[in-house]
C-alpha cells in the first residue's frame, strides 16, 4: 500500500503514524515544504516554499501552497501512478487541489483548528480589538479549509473540542482520534532526576513546579504563570520552578518593543533568578524527566489547540493545574484527575500551586487517575490502531473498486 502524508512542516502530528505504517511495510511518502526530522524508510517529496503571510494575502498564500502541493502530487502520479490514499493537514491549503489531481483516490484530512471571531482564541484577551478586517481575515483563512473539507472522504480531529469548532455541516465526516501519547515512554519513575544548567540535580523529593510551552508567550499563559510563581516563591522558600520553552512566538503576535516575554516577566515579577530555571527548548527525554520529577505541572492555554505536553505530564503521573478553558475540558475533571483554574487569575493559581505542594503526599490517587485518563483515551497504541483501521479500510475499498 502507498500513502502520501501532507503537512507543511513534516512530520508534525503524523510522526507516529508514519513510522507505524512504514514498519507495516507501507510505502510512506511525506509531501511538505520542509522535513524537521529524518525518519528511516520514509521518503520526502519536497514542494517549493511559499512566503508566509503577511508577505502575501492569505487567499493567495493558500492558493500558492495548494497549487505547489498539487503539482508535486501530479509529478508523483506521472512517475509512479496514484497512491492508495492521501492523508493531509488542511490548515494551510496543501490539500485544496488534491482532488483535482486524484479524482479516485481516498482523501483524509487532519482538522486541527477552525477560526472564529468569537468564543475561541481570537478575542479571548479582553484587550483584543476584533475589527471588520480581522473578521474578514479569519473567514479567508477558513476558506481553504472549507474548500478542502468539501472534497474529503473523511477527516480526523484530535479532540472533541477541536472538532466542535468546525461547521456542523461537516461533522459527519470528522471523527475524533488523538495523535497518541507514548505511555510506555511517558510513565511515572520515582527514581528520575533532572540536571539543571548550573549542575544542580532535582528529583521527585524536591518541590518542583514545571511549565512547558513551545515558546513562552501569552497564548500559553506564560505571564499568568510567572505572576503566580512569584507569589508562591515569596511564601515557599523551597519551591523551585523549571520552565522549558523558547523565546520566540509560535502563536499570536510578537511584542512591539522587541523584548521577549521571559525578560518582561522577570523584570515585572522580580522573582529570584536562583529559584527559576529556564531550560529553553530541550530534547524529549529531558521533558519526560521534568514531568517525572514534577510536584505539579502548570498548563495554561487560550481556547486553542491542545498541547501534547499536558497529556505527557499526566501520563507521567504529574498533578496538573490547567486553565478552565475549552481544550482542557476534554481530559481534566476538576479535583478528580487534575485541577482547573481561571486562565487570568494569578492569585487563584498561586493558591492552587501552594495547595498541591502542601498536600502532595495526598495526591497519589489523583496522579493515578490522571495517568489512567491518558491510558484510556490518548494511548498511542489505541490511537494508532484507530487511525490505521480507517486508513486501511479506505485504501482497501479503493483497491476493490
């Protein structure tokens, strides 16, 4: 069987699936602008890079990305014939014209995020001004997804909350299945330790508060976390704060003054630098050790795409304090397998953090329920089995026609 996975920057959410199918002797090809890691036995089909917005308008950007992806597919078909199935992310336009190249090939879409001017990430910050121009931009960004959805045979969204953002008219096409968390790799380890840049070694016996984001920015609640950390640091001289994440911008906008949010919040809070440890973007094995030694893990997010990090922390048995926002409702039940807190309220977060440290010996049942949640609903093997079944059934159906 031959599958083409489509993603602007591979492998993205398809990393586990690609390796799983390759191990099952599928011919796996990635169609992308760039491949961030090298995966053994998996071919890369590179399409020309399109300058991202705001260099060009979104409509033209999506069309350019889609045409380049379609031409790359067209070349593949001329040389090798059509693949048995194509599965691609629909967010950047890469799948817009796939049906025009492959009229009979089953197409599956990955539905990650559908934009709204109300009730999701846009406008969540009370200071956001949602102008007509902004609303129009969001509709144009969604146009590529709607064009693609109309052509798809099926689609997958990682969580119920993420699926719910897409128009109801397409819900019959969209199943819910997470990319999957490797619960064998991400599991509790009472003997784990983490060596800090200054050489100090932290273990589960220390009072360690962890925070992880791709980049330290408002979308993932970094300012709220820092304000709460500063309050807790004044009350608890033993608490140590370990933070992983870069100083760039993954979501939202960069600061107009050019400063990083880390510098801004360190200056605002005046927290003792010896108490807070910034690790930057670190290898995955170090992230896992962070979760394993964590006395509590803080995860805050706008109503936006759910991060793998919070699920991995739960799989490792870390008590999680998460924001009371839509994405977190798919896995956190307050005081059952974690804690929910107001995204903006640093005082409430500091109180919950102090509670977790004071009562951490009593949180064993909560830790166990957190891991069980991931095992039951987000385990990698379960998720891969569901994805593979869909893909195999659709590809086999094509073969039998």
